[in-house]
């Protein structure tokens, strides 16, 4: 009886602690809006003390988030899904009404939607082109980044979403930025719904959606900045759900949608593909071809600013790859070394992906299959993010989807700490990326050494 009473006390204490974490996250988010105070004549806080203060606040939020995740996983309280989702909604509502202050990418999304609504291929002209002068306004056009030299970079699935969202915003008479943000959050809400079903398939409590929904990076980058990655996350979440239910063709089509919003999710194909199945690759390829067809009138320009972006970010030269930047501190890195590194990373990812496909077990939909798919997605996505080291936090949250099933500390840290990358805006200071990537690698190595890798099918759905 004493043991039962103690368990009830522990359960009650844990729930109270999680409520305190929720309140702390909400208060810190409100404080974040004060830090991001506007400066006349400027858009964003990507400069000076305000940005540093915001990153510090985000780090404090990260600590509260980790406390909440730890309580959730170790104590396993009987926590209401409604409470978790209610807190997630509150955090986003606090931020969604503000002007974007960490990025201006959303203005390009709105512009691309307007261009298509006017019957013009979005890959044909840069925003500053005289052919598009009739679309210019004072609320959106002045804030479009790279407007005078770069065509759009966003692939066809993203473009279709921009067109539909812009049409709905106009129909509902919403302000363009708020309307696009609400559309982005609609995709994120659908992703959260899909992931709760993935957790069901994995035999895990739906409360684990907290791992995604309360992460501060998702709040600031999607509700705050309205990044297109929320659309990518939605497609990935549904692709994971379809794969866990052995709907191979649907999984392929959904991954195709994800790839044509951000390109990088192609790395997840080996995690979702079942060996010898033809439906998945056929649907993936067909979806990508079909989505490109309406935009092929511009020829090779259909890839937009992709090549220019990789050069601008230093990916093709190696300057934007963190490991090569560290080596460059000791000795000059020739251009050939950068190409060899990228080729080696591609080869590592290809071998890892093929190994996952080859060693797959013939599993029926259920906990074991769900954990196998999530584990493969987590490793492949983590290797890509650690190997390339994108400079911006909004690239990382898709890793939280498989982390709801397998909450690897390395991945949770990598995503949450990515806010520190804002302190390296010129991509020239090796300190802050080191604080992001090196601990994540150490977490991964520690888990590989200390945790037994084998999980029997009987225990595959058990909560760690």
C-alpha cells in the first residue's frame, strides 16, 4: 500500500512539474516578443544585442524543454494529450501574430504565390524584374531577400502550396504575412496529428508528441518565421505513417511531396523503402516528375536559385561545411578536398541507406516495424545534418518526427541547440557551430557505446 501511495505521489509530482515547465515555456515565449522589439526602418533582429539576448532566452527555453522531455520519458506520467496540444497551440498563438523577426523568407513565399496567381511561372523572373512591377506593394515586396538577383529556390510542391495559401488568404481577406503563417501552422498541425497515429502504430503513448510540439525551435521558426519546412515536415510525417502501415505507394508519393518542398528529405528514402518493393520508388519518381511538369516552360531554370544558393552558402566550396572549416583553422583546404568530402559524405549516406534496405526484416505493421523505420530515418537524417551542418535552425526540426518514436539525446540536442547558429551570421566563427555539433556527436558516440543496440521484437514497442 505504501508503494502504491508513493507511486501516486510521484505521478502527481511529475504532472505538477510538467505544468510548471509549460508555464515557464509560455512566459519565456512572451519575454521573447519583448526582446524582439522592432527598430524603425529595419526588419528582424539579426544584428546587435537583441539577437544575442534572444538566443540566450532560447537556450533557457531549451533547458526547460529538456526537463519536460526527461520527465515525460523517465517518469511516464499519465499526461493528457489535450494538455500537451493545448500548450503547443498557446505557444504558437503567442508568436504567430508578430512580424517575422528572425528571417524574411516568408515574403518570398507570398510573392511566389502572387506571381503564380497572375499566371506567371515563378521561376521565370526575379522579383525586381520590370515584368512583375504590377505586383509590387509596400508590405511584402520591400522585404523579399535577394530580390534583385535571385529567382526563387523553392521546388514545385512548395510553389503549389504557396499558390493555394495565397488564394485562401485573399479569399478570407487576411493580412498576407499572418495568412501565410496560419497556412504554415495548418500543415504543422496536420503533421502533429499524423505523428500521434505513428505513435499508436509504434505502441507508444501519444503524449510523446510533446517531443516535437514543445520544442522551442519549432515555435520560433514556424509560428514566428513561417518557414516552408513545416510543409516538408507535414509530408514526412504522413510518409512515415504510410510506411509504418505498409502503404508503400502512398509513402513514396508523400516522400516525393516532401522532397519537392526542400530536396533534403530524399535522404529518408532508404528508411521508408521495403526491399524488393517497386511501388515506393515508382510513386516517388512519378510524383516528382508530375509536379515538375507545369513549370518546365522555363527549361533548366526550373531549379531556380539552387546552384547559386549552394555557392553562396559555401557548400560547393566547402567553406560552409563545419568540419572543413575546422580543418581550415590548421591548414588551407583546397577546393578538391571540399569535393572529396562531399563525395565521401554522399558515399557514406548511400552505403548506410543500402545497409538499412538490405538488412530489413519481413515485419508486419506494428511496433517493431515502426521502430525500425524511425531508427533508420533518425540515423540517416542525423548523419546528413551533422555532415552538411546547415547554417540555419529551421533545417533541423524534421529530425524531431522520428525522435518521437526513438528519442535519441544527440538528435534532441542538435535540433534544440541549433538556435546558437544565429550567433554565427557570417559563417566565419567556429565557436558556436562547435557548441552545436560536437556535443551532439559525443551524445551519439556515448549512446552507441553504452546502450545495447539490439532490441528484441517482443520489446520493440516498449517505452525506453
